[in-house]
């Protein structure tokens, strides 16, 4: 019994007396960079460079209900496209009533990433709780904020298979 206690004491001493490893301390300050992909930008870097971003037009045609899963969208191919050009790692999505959600993807935020971030906030809401339950699209207003998109909503989705009357109106 006393031999075990003496052995434990030796282990404790050797741990206490060992110098900290320099390698481990140096690596803690740096993030892993293998997740980043070339051609995907940080939104703040784009702002510093004054580079304009464009939003994918497909977002206006989705007619997606905010409280339903993004997998219910008819146009599945649109979900794979980047939300912005050039692609960014993260972007804030601002709702007119003040709610703000962030869509993130180190390989470039896709339309699906944006819808997932919105859905996470609205999935517990009933249909009658939402005044405007359909996504109408996104708007980028560089005068207001370079790093976020404004989310537009509408009361009803366009009926499937029919064309809208005037294209100029929103």
C-alpha cells in the first residue's frame, strides 16, 4: 500500500517538474487553415478592398416558407449555388423587424446555408404567427451595412406553374 502511495508521489513530482512544451503553446494561437478554400473571402476583407458583391437571382424564385425545412424547396439545384458572388465564409441576414441570423460555411455560403440559418429561427413558429411567411429574396445595401443582407418577405408565394404579371414590381 505504501509503495503505491510513494509511486504516485513520484508521478506527481515528475509532472510538476516537467517544463511546458513550446510546440503546443505556439500552435494554440493559430487556427487550422485546412478548412478554408481558395476563392472564398471574408466579408470584412471585401469591404476593406471595396469589392462589390452580387446576390444569386435564384433566391427570389424559391417561394420558400420560413418555417419549413429548406429541403422542401422545389428547385434543389438552386440550394447548392453560392448565395453571393464572390463567395464569402459568413454573412449576416437582417430581418426588417430587427432579427439577425448568420449563415456560415468555410467553403462559401450557399443558398441552403442561408435558408438553414433562417429556418433554425422560425421552425417553431406556427403559420398563423408569421405575418409574411414566404421568402421574397435578399437585398445588399452597401450604404447601410456592407457585411449583411436584408431579408425580404411576402405574404404568399406565387402559384406554381403560373407567371407573375409585372416583373418590375416586388
